[in-house]
């Protein structure tokens, strides 16, 4: 081999060695100086934190994120309320005072033994209130025409205009029905508004298919519905008693609060006022009581009596005389017949639209809502607020509401939602809260226990601005066999909920996460779901759940993402396809346990850039081993080349010939041919 060739090969070897050393050194410097984001599943503790255990980050604040997980709780609230909050709150307080006044007049009439057996009218504020007293016969449209000829007027188109409040007492029934359909307009304008309040009686609104009962607010100036709430608006409310709506249409009712929100079903914790009559008779005031006291004085009945005699004396003493400093007898409360403790209702084939609240219920037992629609409300569609039990909502819709479609607030239990549809609501399609009413000692002494036993199944939750279904706290919650399409997230379970089953749902094209289980959820199951699209199919953070036998496809970030403390979470037997940095992301999980996890990830396409993959692979220790391996291979290759170039040590001593003789003619002479041989 010539000397130039040897020098060129030696130069190539030097260049190769320098290149390998340079690459290894560069990677080593990069990984040690900036740190790889995937170097360890445990976040590096800060210099001020002595503990080696990573501290959970506040939710939605500084939690490390990937695309699609920037803010788990998006700032999406209901649309701004269009009215005047300060003025409307004052109107709500006025309505409460008016109802208290009506009830007080009724109670004082009974205590003073004044006969109020027939309907009567009282002046309450700027409007009158017609009180329908108990009787066996039901009150009808014909009765209202006779009882209120100036305030219940038939209009030229056949409808009726009501311009005073109506109160239905316990024992009375108001039947708003007509075989040919009925249109009832409740006066509501700058002159004032009216209401229909069922105070423990029965309100029956009955239409027929194709000819419903239509009830709406009515602006007498514009001869149309009242679309403004800033000066109050007509509403319907039931405090206890029973309500039945069949084939009815309610529109443009209510303002500001739930109890004045449009159609309101509220119970009350007041005791049966009738049980106070015995005590009330001993506390009577007024002209009759004064006359009795004068008669007693004239008759000389001035003997001293005991406190018990005073209380049992059928009203012989004034209120100030029957309040001694000693022990007082307590009023009896008839628990078996609580007139106003709960309200029950049947709402069927009814459409409610453009109310403040579509339907507001509190302290209700046995609600049955079927085949009804609650659309375009200024706040929420259906709200189950407090102490609503044993309710069924079936085949009903909530569309285009400014807040949530359906709301199960705290202290609601035993609610079954089936085949409902919530679409295009500006917040959640359905919100289910099972949080306790208090987290410690409180003014009302509320229980610290959670609520639950609520389910939603076979329903559609489509294109809501926030979540399809949100579960906040509670226990024994079911979200089963629902179709969730196009929401920001499909199903979100959070707030320490326990024993939640998310089973058999189809989640299609969420904007971010398909199913999210986060922030203290325990003993929950996510199984049998089909999730397609979105950034992340299933997201788990600081929770324990079994994610099993789900089908996840077309996610563009991760199929499953685990964050924080998830040691009791199990992810197995899932079928995963899609494309993104990784199928199952565990790099932000502090204590993930992947033992015996078996998932089908064959159809997942890793889209991690080559540089990121190289940095992920070339950790400092890995880079050192690669350098040593390259050095070993280089040394071995160089040694093999030297072996191939070895020559015999005595090659220069080899004889010129091997000693064999050859014929003279066999040895050609260079430059001669046969003709010249003879001459030579």
C-alpha cells in the first residue's frame, strides 16, 4: 500500500472518532444543562422543597400540560343575564313579602274565627290578590270570569288576560283547561306583573294533543309577550301541593330567582299551619278578643289563673298575657300530613321556552317529567335545586339555554334521566352535583354527607359549549350508554366523586378530552366506551379508576394520559389507534404502576419528532454507553484491518525460481518471433 493511501485512511479514522466524540459530548451537554422533559416520570423538586415526593399541583393552575389539556376547567360560564340584578332582586323580595301577607291574613282569619270560606281578594302592594279558598268543586275558567270580571277578561281572539295575582289555598283546585285549547295571558309590563301561586292546593293545566294550553306573559302596551325582566315578569309557582301540566306551552315567564323563574315547584319546611290553630286561639288579638276581655272584666272575673289555665282558656288573654317567662307549650306538628313540606308534579308533553329558568324545583318528591322541552332559557333549562328526591326525567330536551341544559344540584338523590337530549347549551349539557351542603360546622347545621344515586342513560348530549356531562362529587353515579358528540369534553368526573360508572358511552369528536377523571375520584370504572377524536381520549389526574376494554381512536395527542397520583389506577385491555407523541402518556404520573397492563397499541402512530426522540433516548448514561460501544467497535475494526495487511517476514528471501527445468522453446524471448529465431 502506498504512503498517500495510508495517510488518507488514517485521516478518515481520526475524523470518525472526533465526530462520534462530538455528538456524544453535545448530547451530554444538552441533557445535563437543560434536562430532558422525559428523563424521569417524577417531576424534579424545587430547591425550596426538601421532600423528594412531588407535591400535587393545584388543578388547572400550573399543572404540566400537553396540547388539549391547557385548562381542564375552561372559563365558560352562562351567558350574561340580560336584566337588572339589583332591581329584580328587590322584586323577588316584594313577592316573598306579598305571599307572607296572604298567608298571614288566612292564619289570622282562622285564629279569630272569621269565616273566609268563599274566595276573597286582598290588596297587596300595587296589585290585588285573588285567593281561592278550599271547596269540593274545582275552580274553572267560568269561575274566574265570575270572581274577577274586571281582572280576568276574555279578549277578541278568544284568549284571556289575567291582571291580578291568584293564590290557590290548600284544599282548592284550579283547573285551567278547555277542549278547544286555551290561551292565557298574564299581565306583565311597566304597570306591574301578576302570578299564579299554588299554596298547597292543586293546579291542573290540561290541554289536548294539537290544542295545548298556552300561557305567557303579556305586555299590554305592545300587545305581545314581555321580553324584558328588569321590572319583573309574570310567573307560575307552586309551594307544596300538586301540579299537573299536560299538553301545555309556557313562554316568556319569570325573572331573576328560581322561585320566580317561570315555572317553579318549591316545597317548604314550614309546619302545617293548621296545627298552630289551638295555640293561636289562645293568642288572639283584635276587636273580638278585646270585647271578650271587656266582658270578663264587667262580670268581675278577675281571679288569678295559672299559666296552663291561660293557655287553655280559649283566647281569654291577649298576646302579651300568654308569654310568661316559664315553659311554653310547643305547637304540634302533624308529620303525617305536612301540607307544604313537599311538592309533587306531573309534566307531560309540555313545551317551555324563553323563561328565566325553564323549570325550577326544590323540596320536591315524585316529579314525573316526560316528553317535554325546555329551551332558550335565560339561565338554565331544568334545575333540581335542593332536596329533590325520586324524580324521573324521560324523553325530554333542553336546547339553547344560556347556562346548563339539566342541573342536579346538591342534596338531590334518586334522580333518573333517560333518553334526554341536551344540545347547544352555552355551558354543560348535564351537571350532577353530589357535594355535601357543608364542609364543617355551619349556620344551618347541614350534614357533611355526600348525595348521589343518580343516573343518566340512553341520552344525547350534543354540541354543548363546555361538557356533555359533568359529575361533581357524590356517590353511586351512573353515566351509561349515552351519545356525546362535539362537546368541549364528553364526560368529566371530579370533586372527590366515588363509585362512578362511565360505561358504554359513545364520545365523538370532543374538542379536547373524551372522558376526564380527576381530582380525588375513587372506586370508579371507565369501561366499554367508544371514543373517537379529540386531543386525549381518557385523561386521569390524581384519581383511582379502572380503564378497561375501551376503544379509542383518532386522538391526536394521547389515547390515555395519566397525571399525578394514580397508583391505584388500572389501564388494560383497551384497543388504541390514532397518532400522537405516545399512546399511553405516563411521564407526568408520580407513582404509576404499569404491572400487568396489556393494551393493543399496534395501530398507534408515534409522531414524536426525531430530535425529541433522540433527546429522549440519549440520556447522560445512555450517551456514555453509546460512546464506549462506538469506541470498542472502532478499535475492533481497526485491529481487523491490520490483520488483513500482514505479510511474510522473509518475503524478500524467497528464491527467484522453484528449481524446475523447462524446454528451451517453452521460454519465449521478448521482442522476437519464430522467423528470427532460426537466423539468430
